[in-house]
């Protein structure tokens, strides 16, 4: 199984939003074979609590809908945004290193993020 077109479209919007707010170390994983509830995970690092919140807010704005579920905004160390097909994890640097989600999902194929950022933005983005 591979990630749906809808999930990849959401990933593109989320990656561009994170990049626009100085998100770092963007990693996308195709978890469609391992997860029954999501197709793609996007992991992003923020440099401060304020930056983590700004990235999360921009992602919701760019996707054009509120996340179905949001966790972690109170402390802004690890904000989880669940859009259904796409789940975004925005981490403070130390928390990302500590939890190491990339290690947990090591057998899930990565989705190259750089080409998504290099594509010309659609009108209205």
C-alpha cells in the first residue's frame, strides 16, 4: 500500500508551511502499510516553543482545515496535528531527539521532502 494522493497533497501543503516558518529537519514517512489510521507522518523540528506553535498554526492555515485532533499546544514541546491521512509531529529540538520517532518507524519508507519545497507554489498558496 502507498500513501494516497490526498495525503501527499496535504503533505506538500504542510511541508511548505513548516518551511515558511523556519521548521527544520523535515522528514516524511509513508506509514500506510504499518498504520490503519494514517498514510503519512511528517516530523518537523522547531527551535523554541514559540516557533513550534507558529509552525503548527501555519500548517493548519495552509491545509485549510483544523486538525481532527490536536495535542501538546499547552507546553509547545511536541504538537501533534492529526488530519486523518496526514499526522504532523512538530517537536522542540530536545524532544525530537529524546523520542526519536524516526527510529520507531525505521522500516517505513521515507518520502523525499526537498522536491515538495522546490516545486513552484500553486496560485493562492
